[in-house]
């Protein structure tokens, strides 16, 4: 007996969790607040045209909480605190996912160091998640960010050990994945050091020319 196809998700059934709890040691200043083209990286990531479409958005804070929180709240996002971010990235992921309301169908997970993903990419991931557990954007043959995963995976991720890797969960043999090819080099950005801003500028210029 064949089953009807799973309806495509829309962004109004999806939440976004932004990880901004790190110490930003290599950057030398909170990455969320690094100014690029007149805006903080957090503002680029949480642009109004994305926030207006999503069901919910949560920023996970930790180090530099007092400096980052006012920016996140001005943008219009809820904030949650990871009281001990040095225990590992999974503790921040768990704190963010625990704050997601129950009516959500899927969650984007994005680091603040990947701020230039296009709205069309978020929409494409939502449309192609289907019955899979996770959809991962792929550009030029390389997997990028943000992953979009069904809330079916949330308990497993929230209950993971602090030293466990999210990648190990998302790429487990029993997790159904779909790779989504996107025309968006922004999914490969990873802004850790001041010199990485050159990559950000290249992606920005490409977008500006299109």
C-alpha cells in the first residue's frame, strides 16, 4: 500500500536556534557583534525578512551575554542562557532546543558565524525535508549550514552527552538525511578569525552583483 507524499513544510512551522554562546577567543571580540556592512553579524543572520517568516527564533547566549542580549532582544528574538558554555557546544544546542514550543515541526540550527545564508535557502530546505529526519544544504559538493531537522530528533539531541557531536547524530546510519543542493556559498561560511571576514566580503559582493 502506497503512502501519500509528506506535505512540504513552510517556514511558519519552523523555528531557528542561533548559537551565540561561545567565547570568540580567536576573533578577539564577540562574533555576534562583529560589524560588517554597518550591521552586527547577528543582525545579518536574523534579518527581518527571515524572522517575519519563521514561527520562532531563539538565540542561545553564554559568554558575553550582557553585550549580546540587548542586540538580540532589539532584533526581536527570545534569548536563553547556557550557564556553562565551556562544557561544549551540545550544551548550547540543548538549551536552545529545550526552549522551542511544542507546535513546531522542524528546527534550523545555525551558528552566528554563518550569517549570510539566503532566505531562498531556508525555504528550499523546508520544502525538501519531506519525510526525512534532517535536510542539509550542499554547495559545490560540500555540506554546509544550517541543518534543518525534524522535531522527532529533538529528544535524542537534547539528551546527548555534552561531549557528543551533533554531526555524529545527524549522520548516524538510522537517521534519514536528504542533501539539498543550493546556489548559496553562504552555507559554507565559518567566521572564526578577523581574516575570515574576507570570505564574508566575497560572498556579500557576489550576492550584491546578482
